[in-house]
C-alpha cells in the first residue's frame, strides 16, 4: 500500500485547498521528489488548512481555511505555536520547512500570491538533546566479550575502539558542528554509534580508545588482502 494517499490527505478540505494540493503534488512528481518528501510536504499544508478550519481562534480565518492564497503571517504563526504546544518544536520546524516550499510554489510557479506569508515567520527554536554516554565500566564489560584472536573478535573490538576514539555517531566521524560550537563537556556530549549488531552483541553508545589489539586487527586485514 503506497504511503501517499492523496484522497485521504485532502479529505475534508475545501475544494480550493484540495485542488491546489493536487496540482502541487503533480509538480513534485514531475520533479522526481521521493514519495516520503511529497507526503510530508502535502501533509503539512493539509494540516494547516484543517487547523484554520477547526482550531484557529482567529474569527477571520474562514477565508484562509477556504483558500490558501488568503493565508497570512498571523495564521502561520498561530499554526506553528499550536504545533509546538500539541506536538513538539521539532515537528513544528518540519512543518515550517514544508510550508515554505508550498507557498514558494504558490508564489513562483503558480503566481497566485504576491508574497509568501512564510517570509516574516521565524523558524521555531529546537532544544538540543544530548544522549548520555555509556559509563566506562559498561564499555569495559562489552569489550570483554570480544576477547580472543579470531578474525571476528578482532574486527568487532576494532569497531568498538574506533567509535570510542573518534566519538562517532553512525558513519559520521566527528561531533556535530553545533556541539563543537557549544563546547559541551565530554561527559554530556552525544557520542552515539547507533545500533550495530556484531558477534559481540549489539554495540552500546561509547567505546574506549584504540590499543595494540586494534593495530593487530588492521595488520591481519592487510595480510589477508595481499593473498
């Protein structure tokens, strides 16, 4: 079953809103946008329309609920604040970015509006969430399960120590720029390896620095590649 059901997304919207969203989806499809991107874009616009029709405290929101070209800055800011209160700042930020694209399309492609109502609306601030690091005792216990000289054991221990040495998050080998600028202390930085299953089990989120065993594993790999 496809993710994007346009009939479901536009259900209950005015004919004008539904028509614009169908036209926008056609433009997105012609631009080869992924289905997930199209879904998120269209959903944000549809949610704005429903908010204006059902939840907006503004008595003058009826026109905007019927026609997206009547949406103004106050409507968007009220919707954004409602998203923060009922969902989260992160969700509100995603809706903000999607609505930027919608009104940009209305402005540049359709020429239905003279100015985007998103222009004066600021993005919501999202607090940074730091992932607690794994205590050294737990890291040591995980490393103990990798003891041995077999290839898989050496490989897995090298992976663990690599993540510890680099403070990597998934395939990213450095801390994020925002963390570097913030200068967060090492005890609170978000060092995360995600979930990586190995012969040692699922790897935790912080590893110890590399040692002689890591170099031994690298030497084993180099010798094997020469054969």
